[in-house]
C-alpha cells in the first residue's frame, strides 16, 4: 500500500485502492486524453470546432475517473488494527 494510503487510513473511513490493477492505467488514460485536449487547443481551428472535438475527450476523462472512484475502496476501519 502506498504511503499516502497509510496516512489516509488514519483519517478517513475508506480510501481509494491505489494497488488495484486498473487504478494507474486509468489515470494514464486521463493524462493521454489531456495531451489530446492540449493539441486541440493549440490548433488553428475555429473555436466551435475545437469545442466539438474536446467533448468526447471530456466525457472519456470523466468516465475513467468515475470508474476509479467506483472501484471497491479499502476499508480503513478494518485496516486500523493492523500492525505494519
């Protein structure tokens, strides 16, 4: 478990499972989508075209973050008694 989660467990009843196999790949996808957004923003296309091109990327980022959020969290209450 990442040090951030060790600290978060002491303060919150549940924390994101950063060791879940999909956690970082989903964040990587968000970063890739963000680079695409920057490319679109730097293009010389009209603003309304840029906006239309960005919409699917915004939805994709939202979807990936939602899936990260909805992944089964770590039950901090159960972990508090463990010795590390």
